[in-house]
C-alpha cells in the first residue's frame, strides 16, 4: 500500500502548532526521499523550526516543479475524537489522525510521487523539488516565508531562472455540489486581513451605566462590521459557474449560467441567503468579516474603561485592503473605536499553465463524469508566499471528499479513506511524471 505506512507514522507525530515540533515529521519524510535517491536537506529557521527540501536535479531553463506541503497541524479536542488524533489508526477503511487531510496526507502523496519519479527511467525536463515546511498554521513566518527569504534558490528561484510552478493544498474534489463530482483547481485565494479594534470608555460601578461604555461600543462596531459584504463574482468564479452550467440541467443549469453571465452579480445579491447557506460557495462570492476575539473587564460589577476585539477578514483577490480598512475605520470611529491592521496576507491569482491542463486530464480519470473547474479558496495557504514572488501556484489534490469528510479539516475525527488515498497517490504520481517529463 504505497505511502499508507508512512502516513500512519507521520500522524503519530504531534506537530500541533503552537509550538509545532515539526522536526520528527520532517525527518520521516527526509528518510523516505533520500532512500529513493533524492538529495534532501532540512533548513532550520531562527526559531528552530525545521523545513524539508528535497530535490531531483533537472534542467534549470524551465520552471522547477515544487510540491509544497506543511507538517504542522492545528490542535484537537481529544475527548471528542473516535480514535486517538495522534495514533495514526487504520480502522473502518480510513486512516485517522490530525493532519490526515491537512496536510500530512498530501505531503505523503508528494513524497511518493517524487520517489516514483526518482526510481523510474524518466528523463527529467525540469527540476522537481519537494518542500515540506513548518508553521503554516500560524502564518508561515518560520516556514514558507522564511525559507523563501533565506533560501530562495533551494525552492526553485534564482537569477536567470524562470519562477517555479508550485502545487499545494486547497483543491480537494467534492461531492454533493451537483449530481457529478467536482474537482476544483485552485488558482488563487482570498486575502487574510486581521484587524484589532480598541475602544475606550468611562469606568465605574456596574449599577450606574456610564455615558461611554467601552464594551458596549466595541460590540456595536463588531456587530456592524461582521458578516458578508455585498456579493460579487470574481472572474475565476465566473468561469467556474460556466463549467458547472455545462454539467448541469434544469433549474440548476439556468442558475449557474445566469451567475456566469453579465447579470451574475444581481442574481448573487438576490440569492445571497441561499448562497451563504451553501457554505464555501457563499464565502467565495463576497468579502467576509468574522469576530474571533473579545476582551474587556476583570470583575462582574466593574465597568471596564477599555475593550479590545479582533476581526478575521477574508477579502476577494480584487478587493483593495487599504480601502476596506479605511471604510471599517470610518464606521468604527462613529463609536469611538479605533481600527489597526495586525496582519495582511494576500497574493495574485495565477494564470493557467501546463500543469493546469495535466491536472484537468488526470482528474477526469477519477470518475467518468468528473467536472473540473477553476476555483479560488476562502482560506490562505503557503502557496500565496510563492505566488507573491512570481510563481504560478495551484491547489489540487486528486481525492474526492464528501461534505462530512471535508468538515473534519480543523474539526473532529479528521481522516482519509484508505482506497481514496491510495488512488490519490497513483494519480499524483502520474501528474508529476507527466509534468516533468
């Protein structure tokens, strides 16, 4: 079973970030890749985080193919799992554990694909680089961002070289959208904008409501700013709706075709509630703002003199973050609340290159009725760091998930089906072989 034992072993490494402790995971991947003949190195960030880079040498006049994953994972509520989240159990037809989908499973797919290429008689037409970084779940400061700043030549950049093509996460196949399975190939992602809100007011006794209540004003502003902005349709999503219309019939075909047309924004606004209820699709048609932290006071009967809050804003790629912040600040100022930017991560949307065509063709071998669509992703990934530096980046994983399995990413009982994983390893290998030969 290709890669299954490696995945199970990787899942036993508790690389919850913070603090990460990605070293053992990086070492397991290094051993597998070196054993297959790749040159593998571990680059240690200033904070001691370990990032793996393994290379198959090839001509450097073409873009390197970078297979990008991360070895850190988010935390767990262990008591709510059916199996040990760090046990790597193979049971009931699944491999269970935090990271099975996000993204140790994909790291193994990449490693097995590169190993197969190394052990084949393929004459490489470009360099293949496997990169498994630390710290993605906390923004990549000690991982992809640091690696690109400190060692760009190790990951496919360099003077006189074309920027690499990068394959990462964000593009699982999905069932339940239409009657056929849908395989997105992600070309871009929403910008993550993190805002801190600060309110000041009059402190005092809880029995005497003050004229300026910091906590109350903060909550008013958070309520006004949170939620979905007016829907609109990014060009990538317009192309997606066009592809979905071609694969649909009846009312669904009409709806997708209308969304893909010039009247799409009007229809999206009219159907805003239904689209938001659909989950991801609603988030890909609007800028969103989600309150994530609130802090005020220290005692039940004491009115605090200040209050703080945090907002996680996810902006469509063509939204101007500066203008967005200015508008939010104007609203907040009416209540004496200030707005500060504490984080901003965005990147360009990639064009469709040769690997896009390969991913399309390979995806269609998963199912005879597979519908392949271009897409964006609402979350951020390390691919953005490469796109910002000129790389072409794709999110694509040849694995079809049900809505139930998709919900386990960052949730409880994260797992991957054994048969689906093994097939994904085969198709990832086929795609990489075709892309570099």
